[in-house]
C-alpha cells in the first residue's frame, strides 16, 4: 500500500478531557457541589420522586435550550459532547434522563423544536444503557419521523445549527435502532409465547418499516442535493451552484454525506451488496474524502465497503479497504481516546477478523503495522484458515459470525406463517461458504506447485492422493479464481480483472505449467522515507536546542498517556 | 469474464435503464416492467443481473408480488454467468428460508437444486454438474424457460476452458461439455470454438490468459512522493 497517503492522518488531533468539574454557561459546578446534588438525587429516587430534576440538570437543560435556539455552535458542542456525558455519569447511569414530554417540555416552555432534538438524545441514552421497551422503541421511531419531517419540510430548519457530531449520531442511531428493532421483531415472532408482543407488533407493522427508513435517507439525500454536489465536485465545478438553499449549508451537506453512509449500511444489512457499493457513487474514498474528517464516519464507511467487497468476492479490494482503515486507527489510537474508544476497538477487532478471511482467500502482502496487528489478534486462526480443507470451515464461520454486520430479515413480515422468518445471517453465511469451500480446496496445491515449473497432473494427483479429474477441476478453479476484479480508480463497482496471486498456471493437456511472481522489493519508497528521516536527524544535530524542546513535549505527552492508561486500568 | 454489475447490456431498454438510475427502482408499480424484461432476457439469451437484482429487491418489499417462476428464471440466467458471481448476489436477496435444510415449498426445492448446480460450476467440476443436472427431470424443467440453456452453459464452460488450458484431452472435453465422443455434435462444437482436434487432444489457440505468465511487479514512483524531498532540497539552498 501507498504509505504516503497516510501521512495526513498523523496530524489528527482530538483533545482529551479529564476535568471533573462542569460548566453550565457561566456557572461552574465543582466536584463537591455535584456530589451533593448527586446524593440528593439518589434520595429523591428512593422516595419514588421520579420526576424530580436535580438543579444542575435543570440549569443544564435551560442552557442547552438557549444555546440550541441561539445557534451558539461552540457552547452547544460543549453541552452535547461534554456536559451531557458528565451528567449522565453523575445522575443517569441507572435511570433515564428527565422525560421529554412530561418533564422537559413544561420546563422549556414547550419549545417544540428543542424537545424534538432532546427526545432524540433521550432515547439514544435509553438504548445505550437499558433494554428499551416496545413502547419506547416505537416512540423513538415516531420522534425520528417528526425530526426528519421537521428537517425536510419546515422553514425553520434552515436556521438549525447543531454540531456535526450530533448530525452523525442522529443518522447513526436511526439506523442502529432500525437494525435493533428488526432483529427484535424477528426474535419475538420466532417464539411460541410472547402473545402480547406479537399482537402489538401486528398492530404496529409500520413501525421501523424498511421502506420508510430508506425513504428518509433518500429524501435527505435529495433535499441536500448531495449527489448533484458530488458530481459537480468531480467535474471540477463549484458545488455550491447546484447545492440549493439547503445543500449549500455545511450542516445539511453533512446530513447528506451521512445519509449516503446510512444507505450503504442499510443495503448491506439487507444483503444487497451491489446496491450498497453503488450508493457510494461519486464519493471519493481517500484522505480527501469528506468522511475523513469524522473518525466514526470514516471507519464505518470502510468497514461496510470492505465487507461488501468481501461478499462480492473482490478480496484484493476488501484487503485494501480494511488495511487502509486499520492503519489509520493504529496511527491515531494514542490520540483518539475519545468516548467512542471502545467502539473503535470493537470495530477494528471485527475488521481484523474480516481481514484474516480476505487474506486467507486471496494471499496478499500487508503493511507491516497491519500485519503485526493481524497476527497478534488472529494469528492462530489465520494459520488454520490458510491450511484450508474441512478443518478450516468452522474457523471461517466463527470469524464471519463474529464480524459480519447484523443482517436483518429483508422481507415484509408475514404474521401468519413463520416460513419467511428465518435466520438472515445463516442465509448469507451459507452462500459465502460455497465460495470458501471451492477456494480453499486448492490451498494445499500451492505448496507443491511452488516447487516446480512444470509438472504432470497424474504425478501431482499421486502426491495428493486425489482423483486426477478432481484435481484438474481444482486447477481450473485456482486459475479462474485468481483472476479477480480489482478497482483502479473510478467508482467502487468498477474494476479490471487481474491475476491477484503470486502464482499463475496453465494446463497443456496433462502438463501443468507454473509461473511464479518474482517479488521485487520496492526500493524507491524505502529510500525516500529514509532520506527524510536522515534530514530530520541532521536537523536535530544542527539545532540541539529546538530538539530538546521537542523531547520535552514528547515526554509530556507520553506522561499524559501513561496516566490515562493507569486511570483506565483502575 | 466481465464486470456484469457495471457493464450495461446493449439490449437493455431505455426505460429499464432509467428506472435503475432513479428512485423508480423502488416503485412496486414497476415490477411488471422488470418481469417483462426478464422474459426478454430468457428468449434473447442475454442476462442483465443489475436489473434482475433490482427486481428481487422489489420482491423484498412487496412479498405479495413474488413470482416464483421469475425468481427461478433470474437464477437460471445467473447460473450461466457462473464465473462472475451473479448467482450468489441474487441468492443473497432471496427470502432467507430458501436454503434451509429441508425445503418447505416448491420454490426452495428448485432453488436448492440450482444451488447444487452452481456449487459444481463454481468449483469448476463440470462433469459433476452434468451428473447433477441429469440426475432427474427436475433441472430440465427448472431451466425450461431459458432458450438454449444447454448451449449457453456449454459456451460458458468453454470460455473457462479457454482461460485455463492450452490443450485438453478429447475425452475430458467430452465429459465437461457433455457431448459424446466422436459425435458430430462434439466435433461441431470444437469447430465453433475455433479449436482444433489433433488426435486425442483438442488444441486451443493462445489467448491472453491460457499461458502461465510470471508476474513482474515494477515500482512506480509518483511525483508526489518526491515532493517533500524536493521541498527540502529547495530549503537547503
């Protein structure tokens, strides 16, 4: 892979917060004050005063509303990213935030728009911390409907100003809840009991309906004219000319981008890998990509793109997607210790598993850092996969189940018969395993073929104790499967057929011709990097003072990191 | 081999192309148009997987409109292009019960038969494919809507052979395309592919794939890679 393209990520910097106090506007609550209110709140809860709102939370909500309506982006970001999290830790670890309708609406003077967005955050907190009830799932859904309705159809939406992270979270959560509901519904319908739930689901069959979820995403794409903008950008035109009133505002442009990722995800969990990749038409996938600025959007995109490539049997492209993003995560892991750290870690673990599958099916030389990461996590499994044969099948299955997206049942639910209600993941796995079986069959051939430049088919069959005709088929399969579509430039679905293996064979009747790729080391890249390193060293020697400054800075940073690690261990 | 997802078949009607590129592909009112197009593909011997996937997607959202026969035809068409994974892409979009171990309706029975056939073709076990195909009358029945199905499969098998082999024994070819040795059908088939029969060996003209080529990777240095070096050199002046 091209190392140069990652240098830009070295500058990614995300500030770390460790302060325990809390600022709500100009009022700063220190730790002691918070602790006192926390105690009071616990007491109130015990006395069953569930509608009680601690003073700090009340103040926070009012301030939150004020910033929201003033469009004070900076303060709003603080409320959303920092204060909300801190208050959750203090007061709402085990209980729900104040209810949007019964408590918050009267508090904020029935400010409908604010309540709309607060409700979004409220249910997200419910989903993150508790098992949402059926009613909550449905109310959250209708809130999303209202929220998107507001964005799509209200004149006031143009004045909306919320942090980009929030925009991402809205789309991300919307799809997460849709996915979660679909899985829940399938689970309930499968069971013999659960009559009340079944009846409820039957009455509410439009809740979290796939069609309407897609409708929202496509409508937002249309409203923000995001595809038109991307096309204009690609042709070197000014995208603001086609963006329209909404699309030219950064906020809505981001909505548009994130909806594209949303569509990518929805199509993937429905098993439509072709449409999923087609959805990204016009999106540049590299460091200049609009997603690259938002870490979550960035690695979500690569995870799904990589997975779709894997399911389309384009292993070289899958490997490229996974390594690209895993390298990015590896390089930024020290500075990227944000709230989502666990999520990043879980996702990258999944991507290493998918990478193991892709590399096993189509051996590829990996970047050193990614290779080390892969061996650390899945070294054992990888060697089992690479040996092929029936012993490798359970490992393929295990890694697939662990790391695939949570597929949903795509068809409209049939409440009368359970036949349409079958396990979606198993379905996709079954199809994938055909490919695995037909590809890994040839694995043990390679170690023999490597040794010869020509070989008699009968002789090889003797070595392998295989039927010669079975072997002939395996060789043809090896040859054909080595030719894969690989994307050069252009859209994700485009590509050229290339031999991706280090081995090439052809059959002349019973004689196998074998050619091996000569692996040329890449010298130029090595020289360029080391020349630059050399310059850096020379400069350090020439200016020792400046260097000692840097050393101090590095020490400080290292100390801070160590502290964090220590804190985490506690 | 071709990129069947991107390449647009020449015979794709304008109206279908328009639907595929707009949100009309989600309009249940267009199911009939897509179905008619499948019918056309069956009789004209072309397969347009991108359009057919859009139809299967419409079935996902409109269960009551599912037409088993059309699904089977889409899969049979995809089977012909077995080297391009059209078949598995289509399968991923079908109701998830169809591959369950014991088939519960005629649709899943037929799909499982096709899936078995695909399994042989994907593993390039062509002799096995024909055995499975003629095991009972079912397969012939399943693909009966596709005109010339057998010669289309033979053509795809022959293309695969061209990709991997410089020559092949006459008897192996006979079992791979399922035409009797010394029959005029087999000899005609060899002629139609522009291959030559030389004693017991069928020789296949050299093409860009059927010889083993060592891959030589060369390193290309892009100008951008040198940018920092050049900047440095400039600063040192």
